[in-house]
């Protein structure tokens, strides 16, 4: 069995910024759509998302695991389109950039 993990932005109890809140929503959407990975690994994902929620630029920096893990993860990110729409407070620039860290590992 495998599990998906994403690092949380803020667990301090303080109010999150709109950018932090949206990052968590994107991370949850991604984890829900990826399900179980055929590989174990850890990666940073950089997304550029249009106002409509379409991820149009995706780069994956695989920090651990096989090269195929990074390639698989990039395909999974694109297949998770569309993402939730970018909130109005963040959509002034046209594209919104987000960095998310994910890890797939064996359940203990």
C-alpha cells in the first residue's frame, strides 16, 4: 500500500493568507485526483494556473525516487485539470504560480 502526503503550509492557528488558503485547496485537489502512485518518491511541483483553474505550466523536481516518478507525477498533475478557480484576490496577474511538495511512500 502507498499513501500520498503533502506538507501543510501553516498549522499555527493563525489566519492563512489567500495565497496560503488557495495552495492548500490545490494540494487537496491534487492528492484527491492522484490516488496511489506506482512509485515511491518525493517531489516539488511548480504550477502556473490560469484564472479559470487550468494548470498550463507544470514542472516537477523529483527530490527522491526514480526518474519515472517525476514524469508520472507531471502527467497526473495535468490530468487533474481543471483545478479550483483562482480566487479574485489572487487573479490580478492572469497566471498564479504555486509550489507544492508531495511525497509517496509505503504505509507503515
